[in-house]
C-alpha cells in the first residue's frame, strides 16, 4: 500500500496489488473534508492512470444530504470524465437503506459503479 493522504478520519491509499485507489472513512467528516479526500483520490488516480476506485464509507458517520448529493451528482460524473468510461467505482455505503444508496443502485447498471457490503467483495468486483 502506498499512502496518499492520512487524516484522523480518512485514509486514502493506492492498493498496488490490484491498482485501486481506496478512500477508507473512519468516523465523521465535514463536507469540506469529504470533498477534499475524494478529490485528492481522483487527482491521484487521474495522474497515475488508475481506473479503479473503492469508496469505503461503511464507517462514515452521519453523512449529510449535501455530502451524499455531491457524491452522486458531482464526484461520480467527474470520475468518469477524468478517468474515462472504462473506470470502475465500488462503493461500500454507510447506510444501505438510504435514498442515496437506492438511487445509486438504480444507475449502477448504466455505468461501472457497484454497491457492496464489504471490501473483499468490492475488490473482487473491481478485479473482474
């Protein structure tokens, strides 16, 4: 693993084994913190020619509407704009019953986005 960003509530790193950028949340995050970490991951992926991102939000506490909507309507489209339409994004959501997760599930068949319950399964999908 190559560390890209290390903060008390988030780790961003390159999993060199499967060429995946991982954003691993641990606790609460303000919107600017959330935006900064995800943008940092995308910038690193774009510069390094990396096409796979794992957004592990399982331990992200209380993501607000602004955070969730930014992810869906700003960040994800930028991933595909910056990395190309063959990019793959796996998301382990904080709340599988949220409207964000349900909306993401509806669009995942149209783009290479996958919702997962755990890191092992998410990485298997990214490697497929």
